[in-house]
């Protein structure tokens, strides 16, 4: 598509709408200079993330984030006229100016945060180069959440110039965007491949005008800047749906953009697969959604009444820049990293340019995060958390580690006193047992596998009691697995504080505030299974008890390993609470298990029945007969209210048979 042709189509679309404030677009990118002349009157809200500080004029990721945001939200009659200037914007910084990599875990956090804040569209001008477009369970789950909530992710296809894939662009239900030049031909640096053939389109990505931190503008090239063009067009189409009295439907807009994409011709490229599914077709997408043509819609515009819709709180994300000395990055057992989609060669309007960078393949090194300062309390979001995992502790700095080493008593080995090792959990447990006040000097962490996902900070009048429980749980984790005191998992209920903290490795994690000891549990799969068996011992045979034991063990393990989550969304909190209350489900399993049935699936759905001002979810357990596929499946449902810090179960367990 020629640039003049794009401008003409946009002018026609702008005659219908320049966006609706009820439509919310989240930008997960670098820090954004919201004081820039083209953005200072835009309806933008920055969400509190792990990235702190403000956009800087010399920060390359600030330049990246500001440019992307201006392409969408730049106000008309300003230096940069954005695609959807009247829509709401969420600025969700995910990259800081000193690191251009983030983990898939942190990207997943930001996606969930944007969904919870009411985003209809999430723009991600970044990605991670992978062999086959695969991703970690964190990201798969976040993308699935967007599908379930009808939120559209628009992601850059990448600038490697190869038949290769970036995630999240290559994941199902995501709309991937490649770049084309002023003549409508795919640019050499834009990625292509089989996964993009059904879910990707080309948009202008060469010499795209955008805002620069501190004022001024520049032209940059890359799929990073093609993606916000598509996000902006999608936002306008959603705005038109509202204008016509319809409910905004991001998935329908995605379908419209894909179904109407204009295929490439031999004049465009020798390899039509470089065009993905085709080129952005604004007029075709509009006709697909509302029928007729742009001119016909203009004629009937005055007869269309608008409807009221609930607004959303919008915020954004930024993308960090790679440190100057990448050799100093620390190794990690589990840290796939993301990089912003690199900027291709550009012709800037002003003298300042963003350095051209190349994306890195999957790395086993931790991103070098900037230090996160505490956020003002008024910015903290009261997001409830009910998370499962294992406990850990961190020192945050060498000085703090050395202070513990000096204070902890030495160990006697063969009549020789050996200096204390603060990394030895057994020694730490003993030291804290005698000096509980020192527990506050540690950074307590909740880990999933080997990855810290939260820092735990007891607060309020019960803080000392909570630290005592943490010390006790840590003590349980170091016991032998056959010990009655052994703790295999912990549950942590709390509230996201809006603050983050930097660990000794350089990783930054959000802080959970724990207000009391209620809900701080340590548990072992075998112990929970035994408790569950006791509820049905009077009616179950030995063989049935063994079957129940196997089924419950599978249930709990699947929640922790297959369905692991961050415990922030309502459905995840319901699922995690179901795991810690598996004994409730044991009695319901008896009949199915006695009949030789096995656990098939675990699903969580919004409950149609709930108390006033509550948030209720149905956890459904489906069983099947492995020896008879024609036999009806058995479904058991119990309802969990997650509106309070500690979830509660409601009503009786219901069951029914299902052919599916």
C-alpha cells in the first residue's frame, strides 16, 4: 500500500471516527514521553509495572515506546497525527532504557495486567526469536486469557529478514504484522513463515513518522512501527461498532483484517509467502464489518446513534534496552527473554536516531533489569493474589548477604568451626528460629519451579506472626519427603502492592503484601490426598481408595505443573484454591472412580449464580472411562467466591453426565 494511499483511506475512516474513548488500547513497550506535544492531550494512563522512572531523551527504549505510542495516539493538528487519537491508551512499560530483554514471565504479567485494566487491543512491538514459534506455559496462558476475554493482541512479526518466528506474533489468535515499503512491497528485513500465513498481514513499516522523547519527530522503519498502525486501525473499527450501537468485538475485527487482506502479486515480490496472508485493506475490513462502502457509511453517519458503554482504566508497558555490557548478565535456570522488535535502517527527520539492533535468539541469561524504586501508595493497585509455589529467600545485595554471614553462627565439623553459609536453608532456618526479627531483612520469594515470581512482604499488626509462619514453612521444605513435617507446596494469599524489588540476580519481581497468617498454608500432595480419602473411607473399598488417591494426585499435580499460573486473575485464584481444598472434591470423586473413571480435564468458568457483590467461579472436573470411549463423561462442579482475600466455597457440589 502506497503511503499516499494509506493516508487517503485513513482520511475516509477519520471522517467516520477518530476513535471512541470507550475503546482501550494497551501499549506494551518502552517508557513513553507523555508530555510530548503530540501526546500531552491524549487520554493515556500509565500502569504501574516492574519498570520505574520516566522516559529519557537519550534512552533508545524510551524512543521506541514513545514512537509506537504516538503512531496510535498522536493528536491531530500536532506534529504526529496518530491513527486513533480519541481512543483510551494504557501505557504498560515492560522495557527500561538499560535492558532490551524481558522474560516471557514478565511479558505474561503485563498482558494479564492490561486485560484486567480493560484493554480491547494490546500492541506488542517486540518478540523473541524461536525455532518453531514455541513459547512457555506463562505466555500461552496469557494469550489464552486474551482469547477468552475477547482481547486482540497485535504483535510485530520481527525484523530478522528470514523465514522464522517471533513469539508472541506466531502464537494462535495473535494478529502478526509484517512491514511493507512505500511501494507496497514486503521489506527485506520483515520476517515470514508458515505460521504467519494464516494470521499475519503486512502494513506500512518504512520511514514511519513518530514522536521522539523530549520533543521533535523522527522517521523509523521496522515491524515495530507497522504493528501500531494495525492496532490503530483495529481501534477505529471497534469505535465504529460502538457508534453503530454494536458491542465491540476485537476477534471479529481480527477476522475482518485477515479475511480482507490483499494478496501480493508477482510485481510485489518473487516469493508471495513474504506477504504473509496479504496487505492491510482498510476499506475491505470496513465493508466486511458493516457492509457497504466507506462513502456509503459517510452518507448514513448522521442517522446512527451512539450507545453508552462502560469505560476502562487504561495503562501501558515499555520495553527495556540491552545493557552496554551484555557479558555481565547472570545465568538463570529458566529465563527465556524478549527483545523489542529492532529498528531497521531509518531516515530520521531530526538528527537523533535509534541505534539499529538485532534480536537475540532464546537466551538462558537473565535480563539486566534496572532497579525498581517503590511506587507511591496512591498508584498501588489492590490486585488480590492467591498463588501456589515454593518458598525461597534472597539477599538483594552482596552487603546484605555478607551481613548474614557474619551474624550467623559457624558450623562445627570435626571439631573445626566453619563459617556459616547463608545460602544453606538449614542454617538459615536455625538462625531465624533464634532470631526471628532478622526474617524481615531477607527478601522472601515465592517460586514456581526455579523461577522467583513474587517477593513476599508481611505488613501490618500480624507481620511478625507471618514471618514466623514463613520460617516454619521454609523449615518444612527442607525436611525429608517421608517426614510428617515435610512441606511440598505453599499457598500465599495477599495483595499486589504496586511495588517491585530487585533480587541479587538482577531480576525484578513484584511485591505481595501479606496482612495476616490466614491462608498461609504449607501442604504436601500425599497429606492432602490422605485427608481427602478420610472423607470417603466409610463407603470406599481399598481398591477405590487407591483409585481416588491416584486421581487426586493427578489433579493436584496438574494444577501445579500443567496449569501453573500467577494467581492474579479470578479464575486462577479459584483454581489454586481448589487445589488447596481438594478434600472437598474427594467425596464427589468416589462414585466416578468406583466405576473406573479417570480425570479428563479441569476447567474454570464464570458462575451464573453468585451472591451480591461477589466474584464467583465454577471449577469443573470432568471424568472419562478409559476403557469405553462411548460412555458418557461425568462432570462435577463446585463454586468458589474469590472476592475476598481468602477465597471461599459456596453451596453443594453438583454433578451430571455429559456426552462430550
